[in-house]
C-alpha cells in the first residue's frame, strides 16, 4: 500500500457506504466480458465489450465462467450483480481496488480478492492490480483491472482439455486454478527482485555510493508492498479449506492445501529477500565505515610524519642571532639525518600498529 | 496518549470511584443536545442547549437519537443517564475522555467509545477527541466534546432518506453509520501524514538538516498516537460482531464485518507509514554520514597534498650556514619541480582510491 | 526487580521451604494492626501495635478488615495465619516481599499481591513495596511494609459512608477498592516520570551532554521496574474475574472489569513512555552526531583555507640564492593578492557545498 | 532458500499444475533403485539402475523398502507412483526439490519431505538436498537426489540385525530411523559452522579486517538456510505424533518423541549460533570503532603538541627589523626551554585525560 | 549450549539410537551410589561405590531414594535401569548430559532432567551439569555428574526430620525438594552475575576500555546459557502439575505451583539482567562516542587557533625584498597584537559554541 493507495481510499471517504465508485487508476481500459461455459464434454466461449448479461443462460450441468477486465463502467458490474444476486458490499469491494485482500462467505457464494503482481521491466517496479473472484455453485465470475494473459492460457487449456481434465471438475477447481495462476506470478516478481538484490550487492562491493543506499531503500519498500499483498492470502486459503460450502469438493481441497504450501513458500521467500536486503545494508554501512577509516589513516600517517620534521625545519628557520647549530658545518646533514630517523621511526610505529 | 493525557488521568486519582468529573480540555463549548426521532416513514429533529430530558418521549416504533456535544455540564449527562438507566461506570467513562477506546455490554445497552481524529491544518497536528455511543433497542445516545459536522451530514441523510434507506433500519445500523463516519475520517488524517512524510523525504534528499530529524521524530510521535487510537477499535468491532444483543441484526452485522476490514486497513496504513518514517530516518542518517565522509575527504586531500610540500619549503627556509642546495642556481626551479611532482603523485593516488 | 531484589531472594536460598523470614529492607517500622469492622449500618475501628489477634471477634454480618503494616515481627503474621487458617505458602509469600505479583486461589480465600509504587521526590526515584491481600468471605486482611495513607482514606470513607455505599458491599468490593487505590497511585508515578522525560528532552535540545545520556538510561531502568510491577496485574484481575469464589458478586465484577481497563491503560502509558525515552535517546544521538559534524566542518574550513596560503608564505620564506620573484618590487603585493584569491575561491567552494 | 531456489521455482511457473519436472541441479546422477525386503527373520536386497517396478513383489509380512537416488529419470518415479497408488501431488512434490519441508497425510500413506544437509569441506559451504519419504503399511519408499551413504549404513544394520532389532519393527520404525539419520547429520554441519565461528572470532580479535565482516555475513546467510531447513521439521514430527494412521505404533511414537527433542535441540543450536554470530559482528564493530579512536588520538596528540611549538619557531622566523628577542644572547635557549615546557604541559594534559 | 556441547552431541551422531555412551567431560569422578530409605517413622542410609543394585530391597511403605553421582561407569546406570524397568530412551537421556532439559511421562514413572548451575569463583564462570530424576511410586532415582552437597543437606534434613516433615510425604514431595534445591541455586548464580554487571558498569563509567566491551559480551553469553537452562523448566513444572500420575498428591501440587512461580521469577531476573547488560553496552558506546568527540574538539580548538596565527608569522617570514611592514619599527608589536586578537576571537567563538 503506497501513499497513492491511501489517497484512493480517501476519495471514497465522506460518501455514503454503498455508493459505487471505481477507485483504480486504469480509467482508459475498455471493459470486456469473456464468457466461457463447459461441462465434462463441451466447451464454448464468447468475447464482447457490450454483452447483454441477461442473455447469458447457464446450461444445465455446465460451469459458467464470466471474466470482466476494465472496471470503470460500473453498470456492467451492477448488471452481473443483479443477475447473480451479489451483495451490495461485494460489488463495492470489486470496485474499490485499493483494499486489503480478503475472503468473505455469503449464503450462495464465496468472494475472494487477491493482488495480481506484475514486474514492469521498463520502470523496474512492481505493478499491483486487484483480482476479485466470485465462486458459486456452477458459476465463477472474475474481475481484473487490465487484460490478463495468464487467464487466457487457463481458458485455452479448458478448450484443449489438456492435463488434469479441468472440464471434469466444477467451479471450485477453476477458482483454484485462477488463484494458482496468480500466485505463480508472484515467484516471477520475487525472482526479478532477487536478481536486482544480487546486482546491487555486486555494485556495492565494487564501490559503495550514496546511490546504492537509495536503491536498497527502494527494494525494501518494494518487498514491503509484496509482503502486504501475499500475507493475507495465507489466511484466505486457510478459510477456503475450512469453508462449509458444499461446492468445494474434497478433490479441490487437496489442491488448495498444495496452494497453501506455495503461499507459505512465497512468504518465506519474501522474508529471505528482506533478510538479504538488510544484510546488504549492513555490508554497505560497514564498507562506508571502512572507507572512512582508511581516509583517516592516510591523513594521520601523513600528518604525524611531517608535523614533527616540519617543526625541526621551522626551528632552524628562526632568526635568533646566537644559534650555534646554524654555524656548524655539519648542522644541515645532521638535521637531515635526524629528520630521516624520525620518519623511519614513525613508519616502524605504523607498521607495528598495522596501519600500513 | 500524551503526557497531557496522563495528567488528566491523574487529576482523577485519589477520588472515589464513581465521582463524576469531565477530564477534557474543551471547557468553553456550550453543551448542545440534538434529538432526532425516526421510523421508516417519518423523521423529526430538535436542537437545544437547555432541553428537558424528561420531555423527550420515545414514540412507538421510532428510533430516538440523542446527540450531546460539550461535556462540562455534568448534569445533562446525569439526567440522560437517569432517564435511560445507564450504569454509573458508563457515565464516568463518558466524562473521562482520556481513556482507552473500549466496548462494554450491559443488560440493556452496549457502550462504545472511539477517538475522533481530526487534522489541525494550522498547527499541522492531530487532534483527538472522544466519541461515546450508547446503543440500546430503539435508542442511541452519542457524546462528543466539540461539535461534529460529520454527524450533521448523517442526520441530513436520515432526513432526505438518501442511499441505503437508513430510516428502515434500527439503532444498530445507525451506530454502524456513526462508527463508519468516524473511521472514514482516520483515512483523511493518515493521508495528511502521508503527504507530510513525502514532503520531508524530499527536503532531506535536497539538504539533510537537524530540523528534518526533529520533524521525523514528531511524525513518529503522531503515528504512535494514531496507532493507540485505532488499534483497540479492531477488538471493539470484533466484540460487536460476537455480541448476543438481540437488536443487532444480521443485516448490520454484514456491514460491521466490512467496517472491521476498514479498521484493519487503517492499522495496515499506520504500520506502512511507520515503516516509511523509519526508512526516512535511515536515509537521513546515511546522508549525514556521507556528508561527514565528504568533509573528511576534502580535509584529507588538502592536508596530504600540502603538508609534504610545505615541509620542503620549510626545509629550505632553514638558516644553516652550509646548505649547498641554496647556493645552486637551479635549486629553486628543481625544488618547485619536485613539489609539483609530489602534488601530481598525490592526485594520482587519490584518483586510484576514487576519492576525487 | 533490581540487583538488590535478587540478593533478597538469595538470602532465602538454602533454607528449607517453609522457613519464614521477612526479606524486605524496612526493618525499623513498628508493626501496627488496624482492625475495622462494618456492616451496612455500623462501623467500628481499633488501632494498636500489640493487638491480641484472638480477641478480634467477627460480628455476625459484619465485614472485618485487618490491616497490618510493618512485617519484621513475624509472630503477628503467624498468629493471623493460625486464626484465619492461611496456608503456609501464603504466609511465606506475605513475608517474602521481593516476589513477582501473583494471585492464588485457596479453598476459603483468594490471595493477591501487588506492588505499591510511590515517587520519592527527594531522591527522584520510584519506591516499590509489596501489598498482600487475603480476601475471604466476610473478611479481608492486608499487609504492607510501611504505613499507607491511601488506605487510611479508604477507611475514612467507610466511616463517613460517602459515595457508593461501601458499607453495603462485602469484602470483595473492599478488595477492589484497595486494588483500585493502589493502581491509581501508579498514574501519579507515571506522571512524574512523564514530567521528567519532558524536562530531559528540553535540556538535551538546549545542550546535549553526557549527563543527559545517563539520565535517559536511568529513566529507562525505572520504566523497566514499573513494567515488571504492572504487567502481572493484568493477568491477576483477569483471574479474579474468572474466579468461581462465591463471595465475588456480579456487582463487584463490573467494577473489576473497569479496573482491568485502568491496568491496560497503565501498561499502555508505560509503553508510550518507553517509546518516548527511546525517541529522546535517538534525538540525543542525532544531536551529538550533528555537533561532531559541525566541529569537523569548522576544522576542515579553517585548515583547507589556511594550509594552501601558508604554503605560499612558506615558499617565499625559502633561502635560495636565486629566486627572481623575491627581487621583484611587486612580488609581495602579487603574492598577497594570490593568497586572497585562493581564500575567496575556498569560501565560494564551501558556500556551494552548503558548509557555511 | 537462495536466489537459485527461487529461480528453480519460477521455471515451473506457467506450467499446468500436475506437469512433472525435476527441478534440481544434479542432472548427471544415474538413477539407481535399491530394494530391501525384510521381516523379523529374513532380509534380502537388490540394487539396480533399471529395475522393473512391477517385478517387486511384496512378500507377506515383509516390509519393503524402495530407495531411489537420482531423480532426472521421471519415468521411474511415475512407475512407482502407479504401483503404489501415489497421488499426483505427491509425485510432483518428490520431483520439485526446492520446496519447503512438509508432511501430508493421504488415505493409505504419509508423505514426508526433509532437507539433507551436508558440509562441503572443499568449498566450505552447506549443500542441501531433498529427501522424500512415503510411508505406508508394510512399505516405505525414499527418494534422494544423490547417493546417500548414511542410508547404506541403515541397510547394513538391517542386514546384521544389530542394536534394537529393526527387523522386528514395521515401516514406521524404519521411517523414524531414516529421519533420525538425516537429523543427526544436521549436528555435524552445525559443529562445522560452530568451529568456523570460533576461528573467525579469533581472527577478528587479532586483526579486524573488512574480509572478516564479509565472512560473518556469509555465516549469517548459511545459518539462515539451516534455520529454514530445520524449522518446519518440528511441526512435521508433531504431526506424525498426532497422526491417526494405524501403522504408526506406540513403540515408534516413543522414539519420534525423542526425535522431536533432537529437532528442538538443533533449532536451539541454530539460534545460539546466530546469537554468537551477532555478538561477533558487534565485537568487530566495536574493535573497528576503537581502532578509529586510536588513530584519532595519535593524530590529535601529535598535532596538539607540535602545532603550538611550531607557531613559536615560526614567530621567530619572521623578518621584522626590530625584534628585540632575536638580538638577545639567551633568546634561543629561552625559546627552546619554553617549547619544552609547552610539550611537557601537553603530555601531562593527555596523561590526565588518559589518552596516553 | 556452547560449541563444546555441540561437539558432544556430534560424537553420538552416526551411532545407532540406543547405543549408550556418557557424553560428559567429568570422566575422572568415581561413581558413587547413596541409597536412602524412609517412611514416616524411620530413616536409613548406605553409601557405596560398588553397591549391588539387586540387594536394594524396597521395604513396604518406605520411600527409596537412590542417588548416583559420576556417570562414566555405564553398567551402574544399566543395572538400575533393569531393576526399575526404565525405558532404553530414559537410560540414553541420563547418559547424554548435553541435552535440553525435558520431562517425559512413562507408564510407571516420570523422567525429569534439569541443569544444575554453579558459579566457579576461580574462573568467574558458570558451570552446568545435568541432573536426571526418575520419580516413581515409592521410589526416586537421581543422577548427577559430580558430587552435589545441596542434596546431602536434603538427606540430612530427612534424617533429622526438621521443618515440614519430609518423612511423612512420598516420593513426589522429595522430587519437588530436589528440584527446589536445584532452582534455588540458580538465584545464587544470578546474584553473582548481577554483582559482576554492577562492577563492570562502575569500571566503564570510570574509564571505558576495549576490555570492558569484551567483558560485556562474555556476560551476555553467560546469560544466554542461563536462559537456555532455565526456560524449559517452566514448561516442565507446568507438565508435572497437569500430570495424571496418581503418586503426585494435591499437597505436592501446591508446592509445585509455588516452584513454578520461582522459575518465572528466575526467568524474569535473567531478562532483567539481559536488559541491564544491553544498557551497559549502550552506555559504553555513548561514552566512547563522547570521548571521540572530546578528542576531536581538542584537535579542532588547537588547530583553528594556531593555523591562522601561524599563517601570519609565516607571512612575515617571507624574503621579499620590498615588504614595507618589515621595515616599520612597530611592525612586530602590531603583528603580535593582531595575533592575540585572533586568538581571543577564536576563544570567544568556541565559548559561544560551548566547546570550551
């Protein structure tokens, strides 16, 4: 959650609860509806931007999957809500995309929200987007802010009937597949951040600069966002596993348990990356301190060698009338020798102190 | 809770439990009573500073909402307490405004206190005020220390019957609306602090000064106040959800669950802001250390270049009678060349060390 | 718990469990017994240093409150133990005043210990003392190490029958009153520490010295003591609320719930003060670092301006025979001008670096 | 879990759940199957790289132990899975070796994964490898990535019938033995790290260098890996103890309880080593700071002694026409004496400050 | 647990579970058996190094207490194990003295291990030793590595029948007494460490040296050992209290509850001492920083006063032919006065900065 998210939330403040507004920033995406319908034998699919919701007729023994991307056209969401008897609060949560991930059980359906995380390779940053899923008996409705290619692949597999026969299983298994697809993308983002951390570490060991410090703080902030996105999912799946909704089969529960392990692993990875970032910060600070030490040592060595011998030269630069040493023929070579001895002594002293 | 709050609490110490005193600082606000009465068809309202409590007659099937702002006139609170059979401890808690937010169930009513947070744009600080709500069957009594415009808007909506028809729902839904209104304001305050944090971050990156450090500590302190105010509300709503009071309907419970999520989000936001403040403090310290390093480097570079060559000049400033170099015609240019060579060597050394 | 407390505990070590010794340091206080007896109509009271315990006859329907201060006369405690059938372990706990606060249920009574905290204004420190309360049906026995004026006030109110009619309620309500009185004093101590913190903060901002650091560490230590004293009470009251002793009435339970909230508030306050102390420590460190920076800057500015120009003066102090500049009529003014230019350039450089 | 592990995980992403791939790095190990079969009287054993799984016939009342090392030949794992009716998710988990250790109960078997930790003496690092164990009634199947000599010893003891008669106990006891053998190796790795810590500590006290700091960070990282590997095992054994699978006997449960204690001890050891590493880091930093202090002191002592006396020599190096001191016969010795006095005074001052 | 303990543990690794080895370091202590037998009237006792275990005949209604010190003669432990039907794992745990403290219930007995802590006044360190107690109905067997004088005192009290009549109570009360005696010694060790902390604190305030820092780290390490030793005992006693073994009487349970409080207090004390050690470390660091500041200030003051005035002397040491100031009769006194003015100005500047 960033300062921008807080602002989104504030925009809604002062409004009556129940007023519907899309709080996201992706205002220019054309809302598109994709309807897929399948049973263990058939699969059919329509894509349209102006589909008439009432026309979607659920066939007997078919699972209907409605996917909407683009949320600024509130009417579409409202029509679906009316058709599938969604609670007012559910509609509000679908549109309010800056919320914390959560799961809620209603009489006829389960409502789940997750964050979709993608890595923006141009800006080197993490984009977050909300995915809302309504899972009922024989139907599933999903909402995203922007088009989601990963979901297209799920639909393709439904069509080809590849792998575990998705056609044979109900809406609960499809919901698991959507969540699994979303959570798998987290690892891609985590890998990118892992790579970035290693790269910064190398840079720092070569030459620690103030810019590195700022990079580390930015990584820390990104990991904070990830943590906030992933952490609540653990609880969500745990709730799903304990849910008493009849349409969640024992078959799907096994897969959800596996998904739960993946989320734990994602959380573990985030924590490991956070530990690594902290370590790099420590390395940075220790390198900076060491550099400072080195600077100090050079200053001290130069000063402590030259200050005493400069004193001697200064001594014999005095203009007193009666300075017997000045008259001596060997004064100058003896003074030079003495200064050389001091220098040698100092160097020995520094050697013993292991400064040079 | 600030040092001032501790003092308020202390004033009461030594008194017998049950002695009634208003512990707040807003002593000059004229206590005002606003009574609203409504059922699913009608709405009526009176505002007065000297209303006779006994005259308020609850109409059949009407919800009565009594709102009092200004608490230094203890008699008003006591009269209401007698009329609505409030427990002595409830009255005490209404008047003792420096308490921790809490919820208590009594036989006939639920007593809830929350902090109202407002942002004082003049002084750039957070003001806290206590809101006490007594929710019974068909009646609700709310107490604030100063006039509350947000509540006037709730009353207006009751009158216009806008949105979810508030007139159709009981005192429990109204209580939810008052709490929701109060918690929505938290996000406004959080946004202000978020803006302030970003502004300080920019200032620090431009020029880290001691004043920045003090600003960060003040923000940290403000966030501490917010945290203490928001944290207990989570538990409060959770208690409300599990309450066995009959006048809390399943309808309202759904909305309370939603409110619970908002509070969690507010807590999350506070934690995120705290993390951001910590990061800024770290950036500040790292910038200060870097500046120190730079200062040290300049000193070291200047010193280590000039100290050796000054020694040479000093050497030939000695007044020994027999110094052959001084007699030589090329002594001076050779000395100059030698000093130039030392300077060049030093500069090369610093280049290799990446100091310049 | 301080090092002294550990020693007290050790003194007992090696003895057989069950051996009775007073472990406190207030050895010179004359043990005094105050017996109060009341029902809803009457109140009577005796004070004596040599009361004969067997003579105390509990009147029917009267609550008997025996208060003992001064514990070095073990016989008194033992006589009371025999008369009221107290367990050997209870007697031991009454005399061993360096224990952790705790609550224990026995068949016929509940045994509670708390710390009484008082602020020693002369030495600016917190004094801790143990209060032990034995609450039975119709009797209550309390033990403190030194005279306790706050309890005298409770007794006075019993006599005058002021406020909630204490005379009408049993030993359980009186126990609540004693605990409430004790916990109210915590806030006085907390306020003193709060004042001290603010005072130190002001001193530090004016002039951070090593003494301030030591003051902060002492405050930290005091807050640690308070925390250890207050923390277990939370659990104690929670146990009291869940106790199945019949003589704890529903009436008193309501008040205990209120007391529970006060303890939570005290704990909150301690945590807030600890946070404040940590912040002050951070402010102190940041001020010290800043001061160091300033010192470094002054040194660097003076050095880097004067070292180069001193080199020039030194250069023309050399005694080479053939130095054409020395002969020139304009040598001196040109040298001066050159040195002036260097100084100006340095000052500009420092301006741009924002050092001056 | 390292950055490499995250990458392994990512490779799988985008695949359909259920697609089987070996995610490990040991691609060049020839998969080998070792089949052991025993009851309380007999023991027989076959080793082969191309065993025909269908040929393995479980003899009545015999426990069959199939051990596979080398996982890149997925067919072998799949054949075993078909023969022993393993769930698709189990097969996936066996092949996906970068997972978190876990335990899962299925109808007919329990599936356990652990990390095998070995110390690579050449590279001074910890190698992690996954061990998967499927325990059913009368059979046990174990999978490792590389050959495991510790398991060969277990098999040898089965053959010789040494110690607690393993032949007399079922597959549950054998599973315990495999886990015990694996966990015992953790202590070997922990001892190596303990030795390394002590060695680094000694080096640091002799001469703290930047390399030491890097060594400490590496140790910290290794301990992090160990912690992640060991922590989940605690929960695993606790699940095994509470499992309601009938083939886990009371006899084996006693041994599992003991194993649980060993795991707790391993966790304790890791935490202790982490504490030690932190302490060493603190010692390192404190030594570096001290060294810096010493450098500063030397600089300050030399500078503050010589700067004032050099000023005096410089003073009498001025070329003013009228400087009476210069003419005096005793000027020079007096100046020398004065400079000696300043030096002596300075030395006394530093003595009092305890700098020298 | 130290690195040495890890090594002890490792020695066992690779062995078959069930192989019996004494893992301790006290190899030269002659194993000695002390048998005491008592009922509420009689007490008898034998001490021998070669007692025949089978000869120990438990008299009816007598409690038999067998105490063994010295464990390198494994046969003695094995003989006792056979006689009293101890489980193989119990024997193993008795001999493996580097284990974590634990409690285990078997059918006929409870097995408890604790650490005995003693303070070695010569080496200023904590010695740990394992105490194993097997408590059955009417018998108790205890094992220590070295002779334990505290247990001799328990035996003496049994003989003299002093205090709570130990003779009247069963093996459960004796077990409590042994544990109480052991835990009481913890406070002695804690006091020693408390004294050491105060002493180091004093030293540091007088003169913070690098040696102090090392002392603090050693104390921290000792407290870590203590914490590991004491922490598990809390859980142990809690298990004892909930145990359903019939031979633990309600009478003993009361005393165990008291012991539980003592352990909590010991844990509290350890935590307090840890806090104190942390504070001292902070004080040390703050003192070191302050000393550094002082050094820097002295250097800066001396440098910034003398550098400018040395420049002036150097200026008039130049050998330019035409320097009018040098010819002036008042040149020298004016230069002196000017230098005096600069010095005075500098001193005022430092005063205002509060540096001197």
